[in-house]
């Protein structure tokens, strides 16, 4: 199932320039990614609570149904608004399925095997990374971008069939629901609603700052307030002040996600619009990045160094890779420099971010595994959503002409490199 979600993620990045042209929605380029991520963020929390209290099979199956419905709706979209709704439905499904899968791993696999299990999850991106962009480009070129979404739906059936044995095991290690504040379903659902709604309001306000400044400022401030209110209740105590141990480990997931995906989403757009790459060629950087991710994930499972050192190295690789990749839009520099740069970025994600996941769950009591799996996914999705949304707003402010997109890409890269550098400096607090 992760392979299908990964294929969707790789494919959307490649076909989004065509979708934006067809639906006249280049101004919503960033929000189309953010809609998926914000909806996923909300469902992360609901599925985490559900998994803690009732086990992982039902939230996993519910996620699969929503994901399929979102793919069908995206293929049928006739307007930018309909496409954004479809992306949100896909996000609800992916968010439920991924959190349930994390809980499945920690309930089914013994402690010493979990790093390899998480490495296998990362490895599930390998085939989509190798063939996803090329297949998506081929399908979109011959039959249109809609069939990229339709084509994934039939593949869900064999994926579910292979998971039947694990789903029948239920929550192998029965744990009593926690009694802390993050185990209260109503309060946590409200906090998730505030976080998702606040993130959406914040990004909508940021995107309007250059056209409707007074109302956009109010919208942005209100969204930020809602977002902080929700995060204070969703994340482990002390996370927003980077307290030592689990709180900072959970926050690291957001820093990794923001720095990487804030640039990753705009690589195909930059290469196609600035360097005149074909759709398939522009997707090669995404392919090589995911392959680097898989290699980094494999190496982290060998535990060659302390967790905080692996996290620091991963963040450092991403930061350097972003700075190198930003050169791809400069005159006289080949766009293909983005390929080795994104191999390095992907390696940093696989090496550092997978270590974050393993470390956070090792630091979690059994009865909080679902809540902390959800917290990891919340910071992951929120980091990517806010970074991509802000990056999209920057592109809209700077302009949509090729030279302006090049400038926007450079600015985006500088912002995301600063986030990566911050993660490098904070990694020591994960101990």
C-alpha cells in the first residue's frame, strides 16, 4: 500500500504543471500539495487515537477506501476547486493508512527488527521512484494526466490481499489506552481540527498578502493562533520549546519534511519552465532523490553511530544538496545538476528521517505509540504543507514568467536550506 501512495506522490509531482495548465490553476500549484498534506495531518491524529484504542486494522482499511475515492475524484476533476477537494480526500486516506501502518510495525515486530521494518517502508518507494515519473509522463503524454490517477485504483486490490495476514493479527500487543491528555478522543479531534484549519487559514492568508493585505494579515494571524493552539495539544509536552529527548525528536520530523519537500515540489516546475525539460526528464531528479532515500534508510538500519549523529548528518546532507540544486536554474548551468544534488538530499532524508521515526517510537511508552506515531506524522505533514504553501505564495508574488520562476526557486531554496541548517544545529537535543 505504501508503494501505491508513493507512486501517487511521485506521479503528482511530475504531472502538476500539466494539471495547472489544464485547469488554469498555476496560482494554486502549491496549495494542491498542501491540501493533501493538511487533510492527512488531521487524519493522522484520528487514526492514531483509533489505533491506540481499537487496533490498527479498521483505520487502515478506512484509509484505503478514502484514498481510492480521492484518486477517482481527482481523475474526474473539471475545475481547480474540485481538484483541491480530491487532493484533500486523498490526504485523508493516506494519513489514516500510514499511521495505522506505523502502529502495525511496532505492535507486530520486536524491538530489534523495527529499524529494518522502517527501512522496508522506505524501500517501498524504490519501485515508484524508478518507474513512477517515467510512467506518469508516458501516461499523461498519451492519454492525459487524468489517467495517472485512474490507473492507480485497480492496483489497490492485490495490495490489500497481501496485507490480509497482518490485518488478521489485529493489534498483536494489546495495550490499555493511555490516560494522559493526548488519549482523549474529543479533545484531540478538536485539536487536530484546529491544527488543520489553522494551517489552511495560514496558507490562504499568506497567499493573499500581496493582493489583499489587510484581510490577509488578519487571516494569517488567526491561522497561526489556531495552529499553535492545536499543536500545543497534539505534540508531546515541551515540543514547541524543543525540550530534550522525545519532544525534539518529534519536531525534527517536521524540519526534515519542510526543508526537503519545500524544494522537491518545485523541481519539475523549475526544470520545465526555466530549462525547457520534457515532463519525463524533469521527473528524473525526483526519481534519483527517492533512490538516495532508500539507500540512506538502508544504511541507518545498521546503526553505525548514535541516533543524534545520524540525524545531524542527514540534515546536513539535505542542506548542502538544496544549495547545490538551486544552481540548476542559473544561466549557463545545466539543469541536470539537480540530479546528483537530489540523490544527496534523498540520502539525507533516508538516513536522518528514518532514524527520527525509529528513535521516537523507541522513546515512546507502548500505550502512547499511536499518539506519538500521529505526532510524527503531524509534524511531517505540517512541515511539508506549510513549506510548500509558503513556497507557492513566493512564486505567485515573484511571478510566473520563466525568469521569475527561476528567481522564485532560488528564494525557496534559500529558505528551505535555512530550515535544514536549523535541524542540523538542533539534532543534539534528540538524545
